[in-house]
């Protein structure tokens, strides 16, 4: 399996995703998410909010982000990514494999070892959305997600 990196950014939103990684619409394949780095990129304030990864079944409307190969010898990603959503992906209700409160003066690093990755179903157009469902509208955030497919 090849490994990829996606860098996402936006002003955090209680209603729209920061970004997502979604599988190819015509080819069913699984993705394994093993690293998330997340933090506020603007001037920090004394504010806390929730960071969640939630399963989704379509890309929504967002600015396209090209997944980057971690090994230059690997093939291009079959998946795609988006950031700064204006229309959210279709979220799978209750399918939230990761949720954690974060303070804007700190960051979040999540490493999932082999066998403990967050895995998407082997279905076309299935993926994960990165959400900040309790954030205000003025927090600039960025994230790096590593995954394999």
C-alpha cells in the first residue's frame, strides 16, 4: 500500500468541515488513516473546541487539494481531498472514530500504530471528514493527515 499526505486549512466552522479525504468515485478501495496533526494557525486565544474525524460518503463542495506521495516512487493517489468546504460532505451519522477537545494554544498529534488505523470501508466515494463542530467562526486552523491506500 502507498502512503500519502494531505494538508488542509480553513477558518474553523461549527457547520462545515475543515476538509476531507474521499475515495475514488468509480473504484472501491480502503484507506487507512494513521496520523493527524492539527492546530490553530492564527493568533491563539483562550478558546477550546472539538476536533472530530467522521466517516463520509461523498466529497461535498470544497477547494481541491492534491494528496502528496510520501514515497516518490509510489503511484498517484486514487483518492482525492478537499478543504474549506462550502457544502459539507455527506456525513455518516454517528460514525465518529475520533473526537477530542483542543485548545487553540496547543496542538494535537495523533499517531495510530499498525493494526489501529482508522479504516474506511472498501466502497467507492467513502472517506473521512475533519470537523470542528463546536468551533467559532474566527479560528484559523490547519491539519496534516497521513494515510495509505
